[in-house]
């Protein structure tokens, strides 16, 4: 990309940032819209049978009625974006070594390990975007990738309004805010935040639209006041209604689950698809 083109892209993105919503002194990007009030995020897709991070697992999450699918992003040696949770191919595919040491064509020859005996390929990010467009939102766990390239692919797929980006590194946070300021970002809050003032101070330094943890139960109301959505991680082998209800009683906006089918059925059966009414704290 030429210097002139880079400047054009940058200033275009800055102008687009004014679409954001204002919360007090913080300017928040809107989260992807969902038809349900309580958000169900299918962790790595619906992967109890289908391979995690596969197109098939994404399709099943869509069929079940999940609001988001969580996927993990990594980069091949020749700069292509693919879905893979681990840094290495060992365990989740029939390959070995780091994905960053293989070109895309080599990665695409591999098969994901599957419980149903069928063959599934490692998907490219573009394949995942096209599968999800206008069907399900994406919770993008940004593992190891180039921010500008990722955002360009999101825009090319017309998915700017359907992606929430989970940040793992401060340098990635800074890059996303600089290159795509209108994209909603999510990250964990430091566990040492104990007071409302400490929370506000942190959010001034690192504005977020969502988080996956509550460092102190007394902060739930302050988090809500500051426009911070909470999507708790409940994914585990022994998820059950008791654990789901405990999470919902915290006043969160949604959860990430390994069991989207049973969770959604539980919510529908108990008329909780729009959430559980909890008292203000």
C-alpha cells in the first residue's frame, strides 16, 4: 500500500469513528446487534462433535441460534489469516509444528481432528467471515495477526458491524484503536480493580466496550454505568443450569459456553432468552 493510500485509509477510519456512541467522557463503539437480550457465545463454535474453529462448528452454532461464535485468529508464514486456537498444529490437526512456519497451501492440506470421522479443513478467516455474514456475530479472539490486514478482510466481507474483537496484548489494543477506532474491543479487567474510581481510571486509559470478568462484585453497577458489557466465560465440561443461573444473577449481558445447544434450550424453556431480571447493585 502506498503512503498516500495509507493516509487515505487512516483518515477515513478516523471519520468513521464519529458514528460511535457517547457514554459520559468515554466514547464507545456500538456492539454488534443481537435479536436476543441475553447473549450466547458458542466457544470455538459448537464443537462437541464438530472440530473447534471449523466451518462446520460455526454452521452448527448458527443453526442452534447462538448470538455469537467465538473464533481464534492466527497467521501463516505467507501472511494469510486462519482459524486456530493453539500456536501449534499438534492436537487439533493431523499436522505438527507452528502454523506460522507453514504457508497457507500447506495448512489447507491438513485435516482437523474430528470425532465423527469426517474430514474438515482449517478455515481461512475470509471463509469464516463469509459464513457468518448476516447470520451470526463474531467474537474474535485476536491471537496473532496483523491488525490492518484483519480489519481490511472484515471490511471486504461487509462484517464491520458484526465483529467484537478480544484483545490479548496492549500493542494490539493500541493498533486497533489507531487503525479501526469504530470497532468494539473487549479484554479482561485487572483483578486488582476494587473500587469504582479505580475502574473509571482504568477505562480512561484503556476504553473497552466489553469484558469477560468481574474483578469485584460491588463493581457491577459501575461497569454498567460506564457502558461496559460483561460476557462471562462459563465454558467447561460440567456446565449446568446451576452454573448458568449463578452467572446470570451477576447481572451480566451474556456468557461464553461449550454447550450452546443445552444452554439455549435451558433459556428458552425458562423464558430467559432475554435475560434474568436482577436488582441494581
